[in-house]
C-alpha cells in the first residue's frame, strides 16, 4: 500500500450518492480539503440518468420536493437553475375498486379533513366510518405509533388500505401498518398528540398552509432528469479542488493519532475527519471497529427492494387517460404499485421526442422478494397486463428497460427516530466523525441533502443542523407515482 500524505483539514467522505456529494460540496465551502471515496464505478446512488428509445429519462428517483429549499438550491448552485422544471401536470389518479379514480384533494398523506374529501375512492361504509372520528376519545400515540394503526383506529382501515398505504408506499415501498408516524408524517404525529379529532387537526394543518400562502410548485424536476443533479454536484466538487474516486471501496476505518485512517484498495488516507454517507449495512461494517454500538443499530435497519420498468411507445399507438399517472393500493392485489406517464408529467421528455410516449411502472414493496426475482421479460409482461387493465393500453412498446434497486429504500418503522438519535449519540463520542444519508432523516432528495449539510456542519463544530433534524425529520409529501 502507498501512504497518502496527511493534509491539514482533510476530510474524507465515504459514499458518492447525493448525500455524500452534497456533504463534500458543503465542506469545500467551509474551506476543507475533501476526498470522496465511492465503491461503485459511478456517482449518484439512487439518482440515475439514462435513456430509452433515444430519449433521456430517469431510471431512479424522478422528482424532488420543492417546498424544502435544499435540493432546488443545490441545483441552482451547481449550474442547473435554468434546467429546473415543475411537472407539466400534477393530476394523478388511484386505481382502486376496479377503476381509475381522481386522486382526492384535501388530505395529509391520505388522512382527510372531511369524509367528503375521499368520496369516490372509499365505499359508503368507509365514508361513514370517517364521520365517527369526532365522537371518539383521543387515541394516545405515546412516543411513536404506526401511521396505519393510528389512522385505522380513528377513521377505519379502508382509509389506510385505499389511500394512506399506497401514498406511503410511493415514498417508502413500505407497509403503512409498520411505518413510523413520527418519522414519516411528523405533521400528523404532532397533531395526534394535541387533538382529540384527527379530521379537525387535518383541517387546521390545511388552514395554516393556506395562511402561509406558499406559492410555486410543490415538486420540481430537472430537464434531462434529476439524475443530472449528482453529476453537476460532482463536477462542482472537482472544480473547487475536491477529489472523487470511484471504484474505491473502503475496507477499513480506524481512529489514528490526530484523526482517522481510511483504507481504500491500495490507498491509505489520513484525515482529520470522516463523513460516512453510505447505506446502513455498509455504514455498520465501517463503524463496527470504532463505534460498535452505532454499528449494531445500523445493522438493524431494514430495506425494501423495488424495480422500475420503463416502457416507450409510439405516441400514435398509445392512448392514455389524462394526468401524470396513478397509484395502486396493495389491498387490490395488483402487481404494480404505481405508474407514471413520464411524457405527460415532464415536458422535456415530450419535447425530446414528440412521437414517443414514455411511461414507467414500479413493483416491489417491503417483504416482497418473489417479484424481484423474476426475469426482466416477466416484469415487463406483468406491467403491460396491469396497464392494460387500468388504462386500456394494449400496444406493444418499442423498447423497455428494467432497473432493479435491491435494498433501495430504508424502512422507517415505529421507533425509527429513537434509533437515529442513538446512532448519532454514539457517533458523537468520536471526534471528527459524522453520518448522513437516507436512513436517518428522510428518504427524499432534499432530506438527504439536509442530512449531508448537518453532517458537514457537525464536523466543524456546529450541531444545530443535526439537532434540528433529530427533532424534526424532513417529511416527504410526495405520494405521486414514481418518486
């Protein structure tokens, strides 16, 4: 092994997903010298640009919450400001009870302010059950509670099964009856602690949002795909003097005199500080020697796997319903969990090739392993079958692509916030060490960036970002198909 000479204020970032890259970008602004080590041969993690039938598309996440500032601001800082685009249409549907039905408005992650908000999606019995909320005693949520368990107790299981579950599934690929209300829907958790009636609480949340008069789109995309964001950040990092090494898996992370010793292949780096920005299993392996308690907590984090099936059709052959796509409740027993009409949702895709219609479906939820083990051709076929039933689309695609994200989405079960607090408490005992990524404070792009900024600031002695995130996770409001 050849020794790499130590440099003052040298920080090593392990992982070049959007969190690791954002951390590096922030550190360089602080004046640090930065080396980013990435095990794979590319940067970007779950943000992956690609193409189908000659048209640019996202093969991973495709949109970012614009009501949080981090992602949009980072895009502007790295030269993508002129390429930011809101969805061309945000009108989605839900495929339930045998038909595509308009996605209801007037709810918080599926929890309505009134029963009438869900008319058409729920049965008459389901709507009547919602009305009982005002007469029920308060449901005590304690330190945390599963979203599905709480909402079912207040409003009935039909609300959960037909709306809350598919909306949360669009974000976490998880099960509403396991997902933490405190971590995944903190607005709802705070309301549940202070209100007897959850429908009344939702109405108050909506009233506050209306009074705040937030303008502009809720979500934002980038011309060419949000997969271009990590590439732009990486280019900016390099332009500012940062080093990014791909194909450089880290095999050892140990404390050393005055800092840390990082082994990656035949390189040994000596750093004043290290930010670990890799998924929980890899982070657990790296921290086992120096922070065994944190490693144990990280090893317990579970993940869901999913696959995205992208299909391109001749526009003349493919008539689709209006809107940006649809969600599918698991209770209906379909294979796909969502579909995005990408050419409708993103104007730049339609502009790239007006004669082409691109859409995609997603399959795979927490605990499902059989579906992900199928051949690509089988996943395409089951997607086409469900699309045919939902929309009538029966044309043959001109090209298809299957992108698998094995262990792609960390799960946020009840007690997740407490686990994150324990991890950070253990990590904080080691000077010059911080962690960030999707397994801590939110799975969306702005949440990952916020986590990265908090870690970078922590390295320089500012704990305010970490404390804020630990107290108030970044809620993903996106329940639309295809995040």
